[in-house]
């Protein structure tokens, strides 16, 4: 179905999410982020309410693990969900329900969390996260952050990505803006049902 990375930049305090899928419109329901609290990816049989709910809990000072646990307890079907949470203030967490499609996996690094399901290769979350972890200290702008997220996701794509084929992609980077605290989006790119969503995402990013 989908593989995602949720991450943060410890130096610039950006928060970034990248997601790739064979499903349509993942950018509308998988990635959620709120500066300065954190980011969430909610996928598999997606319950999009986990995104804003977990961010609300983070804003109240809950750790990533506690926020994830509380939100899952409120869900009647947690076994169908896969969720990643990352915050430079409140930590990292991941959850994969027992009924989400195989192959599935999750990986927690120092600055990122990666999750995936219906994968051609269950090591994709680890490979994506490791690439990001090795590049995170090169981030100096929201643009370079988005580039590194896209490069990391491409590592998963090169391993086969979603079993149905990678057709949809979303990148979201938030941070402090001139309109803070009411608007925090620095980059918000979405590509839907494209035979090469990576190529299209690079073209969009090049125009920013």
C-alpha cells in the first residue's frame, strides 16, 4: 500500500514527511505535521484522524509513544493501522497492526521513523531511514530537506516499493514561517496517479 518517512532536522528544527503509494491522494490523508510539535504518518487501512489527534497530544506535552498509544486506544480497529510519529521535542514512535498487508516493516532511527506495508521488500523502511540519517546534517534549507526526503524515498523505490507500483507521492516540510503560528508549511508537494511520481516531484521541486 504505502511507505513513509517521518523525520526532523535537529539543527533547523524543520519537520518533514515523505510518503509513496500505489493508492491515490495519499497527500490528503497520510502526512500530518504541526510546527514545532512533530509529524505523523497514518496509513494501511488509514484512519486519518490519528494525524491531528496525535499532534494535539504532542502539543499538550505527551511523548511520541504516549500520544500514539492514547490515539490507538481510541480507535476501534487498531490492528488495521500503521503509524509513525517523530518530534524533536517528544521523541519517536511507530506502530504496525497485526492485520495490515505483508510485507510490512518499521524502523526507528535517531531523527526519523519509517514504516511500510504491502511492500516488495520488507527492508525498505530501514533503507529509507538509514539514507536519511546519513544525510540529515547536510540539511540547511527546507529545499535541501525535501531533496533528501525524496532521495531517501527513491532508495525504497529502487527496491521495488509498493507491490502495486509507486504511483502517488507526497512531501511535506513544516517550520517557522513569517505567518507563524497560523501557517507553518514550507513545502507541500503532491503527485497523484503518475507512472513516475519521482520524476514529477523533482520537476515540481525544481520550480520552487
